[in-house]
C-alpha cells in the first residue's frame, strides 16, 4: 500500500504521535512520513547523498539543493566559503511528493526521486540554477514500468556513468541505468532489475565504486551488491545476521539509512535507536568484532561521515537532534556514547536528512516540520557549534544535497 509522505497531510506528525502512544518515546520506529528522508543521507546518505570523497574546499561554485514534499519543489542555493546559503531564483516544480535529492559529485546533474510518481532530472547551470532535462520541470525521466514508480533513493557512481535507484513503498526493486554524460538522460540496463525486500529506503555506493548497498526499512535488512566494471550489479549471496559474511543481513529493525567509510572498510546502518557497524569485503558484510551496535537517539533516520573519516553524524527524526560519534579508525566502532548531541534549530524540526558541505566546515539538516534547514559549523574536532542557523525553505523540507562545479 502506498504511503502518504506529503507534509500537507501532517503524515509524519501523526506517525510520531501514534508511535509514542503505542510503544513509548524511547522505542519509536523511524517512519517514512512527511516525505521522510533524503538518504542518506544521501551519500547521504546517507544516508543516501554523495557525501563520500567531497571535492576540495573552495569559495567558488558551491551549490546546495533542497526539496520540499509539502510544496513539490526543489530550491537551488549558492554557498560562500563558510557554507552560508543564498537562494538562486525561484524554486522549480518537481513531481508529486519529492522524497530524495541526488546531486552529481561532478556538479552537472540533479535527480529527484518523487514518492508519488517517478524520477525527475535537472541539469546544473554555471550559476547553480537548474534546467529540467526534458524541458518541463516536474516531468519524469524514467518510464512507466511499475518497478520504477515511487522511488525512495538514488545514487550516482563516482564517475557519473551509472545511476542506481531503489523504488517501491511496498515490495522494492533496485534498478541500474546508464547516464548520458552530456544530457543526464537515463537508459535502463537490460537485466538490471532486482526485486526483493520491502520499502527499500536508502541506497549508497562505496567511495571506491565497487559496492552498492541498500537499507530496507520494511523488511529490516541490508543488501550488498558488487558493482562490476561495466556498471552492472551482482547481488552477493548469503543471508544471515551478519555474524559471518553475507550479502543480506536481516534483523535490522527499521533499517533507514546507510553509509560507507572513506576507506571502504566499514558500513554504518541506522535502525531502531541505534547504529550498526559492519566490515565490508567482496564476500559481503560481517559485524565488527565485539560490540557492533551503538546507541543513537530516537528514530535515527539519516547518516553522514566526514571526509577525514574521523566523525559520524546521525540525524534522529523523533528526538529532533544530531548525534556526533567519534570513529575508531582501527575497528570502525563508535565508542560508548556520542561525543555530542545537538538539537536542530529551531528545536523540534524532525531532521529527515543530514549532509556535509564540500568545504568540510559546515553541516546541514533538512527539517520537515520546521520547513527548512539547520546549518551548523563543524569544529576542528568534528563537534558542532550550537545553536545552528535556521534557513526557511518551504513546507515539508525533507532533503538536501550539495556539490561543487
């Protein structure tokens, strides 16, 4: 059954209040209400956005793109060297219920997954503004195959040759496309449609381009694919809890977001009030030795790792805050507790997505009930300066991604 994600119906608030009534404030399952996440993060992306290997810091040609499910739109921003955002012209229309925004790491294309429709695409102009790929903002660039409808999350490979999409609010499908390097148009790769799992929520790619990973919220699992030299995907065999190497890990209650560290060694998955950590190899993923589960806030829903691999940021949907974890470079572990917990600004914003600016000095969350973004300065030790700056965008702001030309 299709989930309603537009904030015009206050879907997320209703889900949250219902969860509080049923299971108590410390055990809410992060839901897909209000247009819910971007990814992923995502690369973030996170959860789902391309946070891994960001381009070098510069004061020129840095852009951000925020989507709003309540207004069905995407807004472009330019950024100064400190990450301060200035809107570029009026917003553009998306299709129904934009759910995830994915920006080309090379700064050329933007893809928006629309929960109520399919995928729409835009080209990035020199000034950071957007032009619809097919000339009509909000029109779709994918077809009418049922497996292409209701996309949750997408990710480009680092060379911008392939786009990978997970779609379906019920039974989900992962599909692979080739990308036209000039126009951004997509061509489905024959045989590259992989059904399985329910409510595939976030898709990510490893920094070395060798693995594609998907978190499934409905069936509480993680799936790992090998990315071959021609861009095709091969599912890794084996299903289990991750105590031994497998391609599918089960038992990850409400798995919502996923990211891979910069060394392609560790995988981080958010689930019910925790972050689970796995080692990554060609035969699949394995839980790290000892403790592999680390307590987060209520409803961890998006995740991002710093470019120096030292710090992990988790946006908690139900407690409206960000956990800051120190990453152990040897084990991949996150320590006994977060080194900092920071509320979104203004408080109570229900952050759907967290992303790190290319300057590595600024972090943003997209906050669906505050209808905008929270902007934080990142200290040298990875902690955040609080309070952050609030940026109003539009009703149901639920995703942001950044890039540099």
